[in-house]
C-alpha cells in the first residue's frame, strides 16, 4: 500500500470512528469502564450525613469546626488492544476483510479511550509477539495505531492466543482494560493463559469472523486454502455431508471458545464481517456496566 492510499484509508477510518466514539459510545464507554481507585480531591465543611471517618482532624482543629476530606474516582485508565495479525485476517469472502473491521473496531475503542483521557496501547500478535506499542494519550498516537493496523506486515502467519496472553500478563503489571481481538481460529489451548491474564486485568473478547468461516456455499468443486499454514485441498461443496461436517467443525470450535472465555469470566461478542459492529460493541459495553 503506497503512502497516499494509506493516508486516505487512515483518514476515512478516523472520520468514521471518531464520530462513532463521540456521538454513540462516549457515554457507554464512560459508564462501563470507570476508574477503580479513589483519590483525594478537596476538604470542605462537614455536612449532615457525611461519614465521620472522612473528618480531617488537622483542618478541624485549626478552624474549630468539622471538615471532611472529599475523594473522587480516578478516571484515568490504560486500555490495551491485543490484535491478531495472523494471515487469516486477510480473508473476506462476505463483506469486508477481517483486518478492515478489526481496524475500525480498534480505532473506535481507542478514540473512546482518549476522549475519556485514558491511555491506549496495542500488542500485535500472530503465533509470536509481532509488535508492542506502549500506551499513550492523544490523537497522534491513535493515528499511529490505525496506520499500523492497516499496513503492518507480521513475520509469522499463524495464531497462538496463549503467546500474547502470557506476554501481556508479564509486560503490564498495572491493571488494564483489555480487548482481545481475533477470529479465535486457534488450535492451541489458551485457557490457562487466559485465566491468569483475566485475574490480573479486565479482559473482553471481540471475535471478528467471515460467514464463510462457518458455512460453505453450495457451488460444486472448490479449492480451499489455509492462509496460515498454506495447505490446500479440493472439496465438493455440493455434498450435503461435506457441508454438514464443516458446520459441525465450526460449531464445536465456537463452543470451545465460548466455554473457555466464560470459565475465565471474560465478556465477549462475535461480529461477522458483513454486519454493523455498533450494536455488538454497545452490547459489550452494557454487559460491563451491569457488572
């Protein structure tokens, strides 16, 4: 992708996702992902109903009148995006390519974060850690993330969620609000790594997949290829047995993913590449609000 085309794509995503984050997600994000701690704000005169444990005895003694300490919620958070950059993200038979939708969702979350004065960072992963962009604030930082999302070329093609979860748990000690974005097509067992990471951080899963990942069309003899391993084969999609076997494989994979995420108490949503991601993302934010 040349520089001019890349800048145009970055600008289009910025215009779309900044509008979404400002007009639709701002309130939901703020209420869903509140700061965890309380920090001192000011001292004021005691009022009926105030907790006597908040009385500032030094100020009270000086003024010969009770004063209390007032605290406010710490709003600033760190938002981390763990983004799958394996080769399967280039698949896009129905709707957009997965990578395009992932980029838009990630940008929407990132702009929502900076509008709430939160930091945002990214870890790109395949079956290895491809790139770590430390969390920072500001529009320029988010635009850097979007450019990388659109134009980053990984060294490896495979997927291993456990690798990024272990790295993330070790690299960031401060508790983060974290979005794990992938198609979750992974043959590795990542349940233990997810459990450890979810105990240290607030993790939310976002699955982006193509409908052809889950269901074959009836179009006769078809050559299919695995984008991550390079393996390919011919299959007869007109065979009902073949189509049913493929759907069963996808169903079992989905059930394993759902069970793994639920055991670690990770809220998640699934989005197909031909649907609007606004409603699923709002649903994820609302799940968090009611925790």
